[in-house]
C-alpha cells in the first residue's frame, strides 16, 4: 500500500512539473509589460504554437510542450532581455529544486556553469547562492565559471513569483512595441536599415517610407519590412512606397505633410540633414558611432542597395503612394501586395 502511495505521489509530482514547464521571456523593464504580452500572444498564435502566456513578476511564462520553439520564435522580440527553458516557481526552495532537475538534464561531469539571478522579493545573492548550491549537489564534478561558462542558468524572483531555467538565447533588449508612431526614411542602405531597427527597439510603431528610384531599392525595403515583421510586432509595422517624382522633392513633400515624427539616417560623423530632408529628425541613430553601424547592419541580414541615389532637388513633388503592413510576411508577399 505504501509503495502504491509513493508511486502515485511520484506521478503527481511529475505532472505538476510538466504543468510548470515553460519558456521564460525576461522583460527588460522598459516600456509596458502588457505590450510585450500582447506581442508574444500574437506571434505565437500566428505560428500556431500552443501555450498560455502569463506574467510572473517581470517575466513572461509561456507554458506548453514546446519551450525551445517558443524561445526560438521570440528571441528577437524588443523588450526581451533573455530567454530560457525552465519552470515557474513560487519560492527560493522551488527554484533550487528545479535548478537541480535542469542541471541533471543539461550538465555533465566537468561542465562549467554560471547562475545569473535577479531578485526582488529576495536578494539576488541569496537566490543565486541557493540555486548554485543545488546544481553543485545535483551533478558531481561541475564547477562555477563566471568567465567561460558553457551553460547559463537564469533565475528571477519577484513578489508575484519566480522562474528558473537554462538560457537559450539573449534577447535584443529595448522596449516592447507600443502605440507611439514614427516614420523612418529608408533608402535601402545600411544607415536607414539600422535606423529602422533601432526605432523598433525604442518601442515605436514604425512606418518605413521608401521613395522609389529603382526596383532594387524597393526590393531592399521589402526585405527590411519582412525581417522586422518576423522580429517585432507586425501590427505596429508598415511599408510605404512613394512613386512618381524625383526622390528628393518627393521625400521633402512627404516629410512636410507627415502626421508623425520622421527619422532620417543621419549620423554624428555626417553633416547637418540636407535641405531635401524637409525637417526629418536625427534620432535615434545620431548617437551611434559610425564603426558600430556595419556589424548591426550585417546582423539584420537584409542586404543593401549598391550605387548612389540621385538627390537632385529639382522636379515635381507629386507621387503615388502604395502601402503594406500589419502582418508577418516574406519578401515575395510584400512585393506582390505593392504591385
């Protein structure tokens, strides 16, 4: 009889652990957590991923059978500091116990690991200490290494609860997509592409504005829209293509009548915004050193338009406006809708 009770208790414990299993998205603390929840729910629903999304203090827990896939889909979401696969917990003791379970799964003898803790209801040092001690006890022969860890364990404890998991990805940081709107002038080059991504990271709902001078430029703008739509909340993203007149007069006409702030890809190493920019603002790219542009552009993976654009200010400012947005889309889908 006692053996049956022990087996039943073991089954119930395993079931509770499965219910607590989750992908953990740690909020940066900037912007609104509600915006991050909304974006995560929208993205997972669009990808037909099962799992409930709920807040646990300053973390998002996505419960369900596919925590690694959830982390993969959400790894570029603005407003996410890090992503881990693990468990929801209520106490420091539970965090330590589940850390031991994860350690037996992910570590082997001789492995190097580190525990990164964020406290709230308890001190970060106490939380990290409890989790570290349990990991060392669970897997003999492992060691702590802050300089060259092979595995990073993440744990956080707020008054509303806590989480513990194994880090899968670092997030991009920034601010979750909110309601404040801005337009970004995009030519197809690296400056304007990085400008758009930085604007997204600042939490803006972004309209990409491209004045067409050739088909290659439109293709580059479509690639940029597609990439950003997979990274962030596409409901706050739009691509507008202006066709008809010379680029400079068309851009100036658009900026002068814009209902939202307009950002241009101007940097500190460059001159004042040219006359054709018509009042476009420098931020947020202006403070980024020129040498940091290239690696950030390469990380976007969108390619670049070669050659130079004719910025002759002469000509009519009349144009035809085409737009697409609000959904996650591949490049071909964007181009089809703009035809």
